[in-house]
C-alpha cells in the first residue's frame, strides 16, 4: 500500500470511528505499528489529526483565528450563550473567558442583572460596556491574538487576587479521554488558574468542539461542574460526561 493510500485510509478510519489505536490498527491491517505511527505524525503536522498516546483523535476545527471561528457553528453559539447566561444569579462574581461563544454569554446577560463580570477578553468587556448594572473588571496582560485574551505573568497575578462564583470557560476541544485541551500552552495555564480561582467551572461546548483534541491540557474533567451544549447533540457523545457526574445543560 502506497503512503498516500495509507494516509487516506487512516483519515477515513478516523472519520468513521472517531479515534485510531495504532496497535489495534497495525494488527488489523497487517502493517507495522511504527509505519502507522509515522503516518500519524506526518498527518498531525499537516493539522489533519491530533496525536495522542497510542494513536490519534480528530483535530479541533477551532484552531483558526478569531474571525474564522466566528463563522463556525455560528447558529449554535447564541443558544449556548443564552443558556449559560441564565445560570448567573444577582450579586455573583462571574469570570467570562475569551472566545466567540463566551461573547454570546455576555451578550445574553439580562439587562437588569446586578453582578460583577471579570474577564481577560477585550471582546467580552466591550460587549458589556453599555450594560447598565454589570460592573466589569478587565484583566490585562500580553494579548494572545488568536483568542483575543490577555495571557502572561500579569494576567496570572491578577487572577490570583480574584475569587469567582462561576467561570464560563471556552474550549478548543473536549473529549472524554483526552479531556479539555487547547492549542496554546500559555492559554491553557491561564484557563487552569481561572478555574482554580472559581467555585464552579462551566464549559461552553459548541458541536465542533466535541470529540476532538488539541496539544495542551487545560483543566481535568473532574474539575468541571457543568457542560453547556446544543440540544440535539448525539446522546452517545454526552453519556461519558454524565457518567463522570458532570451536569449537562442542553441549549435550545
């Protein structure tokens, strides 16, 4: 089998099965495990999949820039934002992450809500600039242009001074085995710090994020209180999280 044919077959299997286990596949196809691993490494370099221990998972489509991501699942994100915003109670301190779905949370906060919103996202802060009764605390730092959020030492220092009631976390990828992952190491560190400083972490997961993986870990699934997804998502994708005791909110 030619290299091109092998790679096309691997991508076909990944689309159909949702994962590749190198050892199992080598036995099934009669190919050496080293050959399959080499092909997977090359496909990962092309951004066509994400290498994980023992095999591969689908790569997240949410690795593009902010403008590109605004076009992905654009019709799904307002519902997630509305469902998440309904979780906020008057008087709470709320941390809203960066990202296109997180902006929708800010956009759907009730106009009469009195609360404090902390964010390291200029996009979220601007969205709330005209909100009459929400106090906005803007955290600075070096601008990570991919997600339009602050990162770095100054950001981490500011996060350490805050205790939030709830953290609405945007994600790049969500998978029951790989966990919550992102494409940038430093952004992962910031998300982890915010989660540790919050009583509850609620994950905002539009459909394209489910069952995909990215290179860097953020927070363990054990630290997640709830996941907000769109109604109509295949229950088989959600069952593993329910089994972990994570609440699932279906956004309509």
